[in-house]
C-alpha cells in the first residue's frame, strides 16, 4: 500500500479544505443540526490557521 500521497500538499489541502466544504454542503442540504455545522466551520477555521501559521525556523550561523 502506497502512503506517500498522505504526506503530499494535495492531501493536506483535501483533508483541511475540500472535505469539510463537501461535508458542510451535505449538512446544509440535509438540514443538519446547527452544532454539526458549527463543528465543520471550526474544523475549516482551525485548519486554515495551522496551514498559514508562520514557521519558526532558526538559521545556523
């Protein structure tokens, strides 16, 4: 089983942005509970914060 795909940038984009948006659309169509919709929005927001958080990389002199 090849798992190199899970470390790629496209997999990260799929899990953090595309999958929650699909779930959000399905929840909206099926008249889901507001708690589920808020949980999906928090998932998207926290994923965006983690992706765009600056990395602290030290440079060795």
